[in-house]
């Protein structure tokens, strides 16, 4: 299990499906990406009160919803 999280973490770091500061929904949890590590994705809740740690191995096989940044004109 630990090895699968590490491999998934490397994949996420290299492929960059999202980056720090993006608002994403993963496994039903919505928040701002605060950190991407080998073992976890750290999301800060939108109210800024909590952090959610999602194991990297769980993220790779899930649908990720990424909120588009608004373009200013």
C-alpha cells in the first residue's frame, strides 16, 4: 500500500493534473490544493478551517473535478 501511494505520488507530481492553488473535488472533498507530496494531496477547505489529506494512491484512480480559473478581460 505504501509503495502504491509513492508511485501514485510520483505520477501526480510528474503529470500535474492540478497544481497548488487550484480548487478541486477529489473523492467528494472540495478544497484548494495546498500541497502535493508522494504520500498525500493536502486540500484546504474553502472556509480555511480544515485540511484534508487524501492518499495519493486513491487519487490516481478517481475522477477529479478542477474548477476553471476565471479569465479577466
